[in-house]
């Protein structure tokens, strides 16, 4: 990536030589040019919210920025990109969306996330640290910045306008108003599950901001809950890409002897899963892990993996994440262990599972979704 201060070598995480997607886009470049043209950042605390792969904090490393992200993969990419460009460890502070933010922010840079809810939650958390002199600049591709995005900045921080578009990217320029009466933070959001969804019927779901389908049970998960494998005694079960943890909690309620691992790369998701599990009152054993899927889980140690893989990486549609999850599941499963997957019919996951496992069985289907099972031989 070319910046006003030189060239940077950047990569996404996990690194894959077949991955042709860049670790930055025109909105990152636009923001950095804007800062350089105006002599920003000045002295003070620089906070970067939502940096996708660490491009922004790597470019701004001489100013000791603080990165705040919901993504474990972003943190790993940032560490790798900082090292790749010769930045000393500790030059950039890496925080998660669950950590306490800095008490004072002098420059706030926001890479607009896909989730408006996550943006709302984070701006409300950061607003008390923003003062009248804080430089606030958001960035994103034009298709990512909506009227609702601008309204949110204006309601939480102060008067807001947009720049002209450059290479289909825009900037959000906000003037903080410390006297603004901000709304209360509505997150996390809680609701009771409907009847007819198995052991979790009537139980409370807790969703922190940014978790998929935060205000209701999505139809894919509802279909999956209706076709989960029956409890079969004590076993090691993984809710892979757990989101709010409804699927793993359903397993734990059906079989309290099960040892359930909830794992997701989103810090918000794992916090949601932990709160959903606790709210269920189940008396079992569970582990909650933020990480790169099943990396680090011992080979052959798992009996059952339940998975609803995402098919988007930010704005890109890709099956790379699903393939990685399936590959990790096969390694982690014991012989005879099973991977159960739900997905949209058109994604063709059965082809990938047969290629990887040598088998794939259709468990259930409707006009939109399929539930598939693959067994490790």
C-alpha cells in the first residue's frame, strides 16, 4: 500500500498465497491522504476503531496509535503487518471492543464496520473520552456509508458531513460537541426464544452489538436447531463460529454431560455466547474461546462439530472461511467424529465436504437451507 509516508507491505490473516484480496482498500488510502494533507495526527492519543487488517495503525505506528477491534483475525493480521514493516512490538496498543477504552482521545479514526449496531455501541463507549478539540474522521467505501451512518455520528458525537467521493470511497467529517445529550447504550440486547426450537425454547438469548441477527432468531439457526443430532452421552462438542451461542447452549441443555467449546473470531460473539449459556442455567461444562477457529485444538480430540459458516469477509463473498473451518474440523475430530453444517442450498457445501471427508449426507432441507453431515473416517 502506498501511503504519504512510504510503501507498506501488508497481508490479510490467515495468510494464503492464493488469496488475491488486498489488506486495504481505497478508503484506507483516502483517510491517510486526508490526515497527511492536514498535518494530522498531532500530539495526543490516536485511536483507530475498526481497522480491517491493521493497515491504518501500521501506517500511523510512529504516532503510537491504539487499535480497537472486534476481530481476533484483525489483531493477528495487525501483529504480522507491524512486524513485516519493522515496527517494534508495543509501538501500537491492541485493544478489543470488550476492553476499557482510553480515558482521553485526541484523534478518533473510524473504519465504518458492516454492523451499524457495533458502530453505535463503540461510539457510545468512546464518546466520553472525546473532547471539543478531538479530530474525528470516519472512512469507508461509498456503498458502506449510509444516511443512518451519518445520523449515528451526529447523534452520538456532533455535527457531521461527508467528503466528495474518491475512487468510490468517502470520508465522514465530524465536529465533536461535548454538550450533546447522548442516548443511552441499548446493548447488549436480550430476547426470549420462541417455542418449538428444542431444548432452548423459551430461554433468553443475549446479543452484544455486532452479532448476527441480534434482535431475533435467524431462520437458518432455527432450522438447524430443529435438526441437531440427539444427545449421546458425555462427549466433546464444538460450536464453531458460535455467534450468540444458541446452538451450543441447545446441546448443553439436551445433554448436560457434554463438554462444549464455544469458539468464534469475534470478541462480541464469544461474550454473547457466554452470557447466553449462563442465562440458560445449564449445569454443564463449557469453554469460551476467541480465536482462529479450531487452531490450537488437539487433533482427534473432538466428537462433534456444529457449524454455520459465514460466506462473507467484510464486503467480499468467499468460501475461504468455510473451507478453513471444514479443514480445521476434520483435523480436530476423532475417527468416527461428525461435522454438522448448515448453509444456504446454493453454496454447494456438500461438494466441499465430499472432497475433504470423502462423504457427505443430507440430514434435512427446505427451499432455502440444507443440513449436512460428514464423518471422519
